[in-house]
C-alpha cells in the first residue's frame, strides 16, 4: 500500500506488533496480535489500544485520532510481515462490534485493488467463507497470502 504507515515494533516470533498512533487526541499505543486458534494454521487478528494500566488490548476503545488510513496501512504492513514468517497461515479478523466490522469492510474495499494481488480474501457469511465481493456485508474476514 502506498499510504504512510507507523513504524512497527515486532515481537521475536512476529505475532505481536506495537506502534504509536499520533493525532488529534495525542499519542496512543496500539497493539496487533496474531493469535493461534485450535485450527492448524488459523490465526485470529486482535487489534486495539494498549491499556496503560494492565497492558492488555482494549478492542473497544474509540480513538478518533484522525489517522485511520495510516493505522489501517500499519495493520496491513504487520499482516505482510506476519505472512512472510508464516506463509501457510490464514488470518481471521472481525470487529469487536458490528460497526467496526463494517469499518473494516470499508477499509478492505477502499484498498482492495492494491492488496488483492498479494492476498486471497474471503468474507464470512454465517459459517461460510465465500470469496470477498465489493459492496457485500460480512460478519468477518479471512485472508491468506498468495505464494508465488
């Protein structure tokens, strides 16, 4: 993606990434986690603000820091790094609320042309995962890096 992105700090196994959002609300620490699931090669993408007291991810926080595209580009950059390390991985993502899932869909749709050459995209409809289609509502998303 040709958008500005924040500098990422990656954990040793490249499943945890941190960065700092800087905008109208100040400096906000963000965390991206690729969590293994009980299914082989399936990871859940967790994302949110780092709680300054507990260190946990707060995926319900509403930052409104005025840098949505830069944050989205940073999450996608982490996805590229993660998939380079784990090329067989499928990554599942959904919003913590229906509104957030809709925002994720809008973000995917906005940059779909740029990333579809590198990833397979699927949208969750109930228990099914058909290929992602622009303009369609989904409950979640599944991505897999295309391997040359």
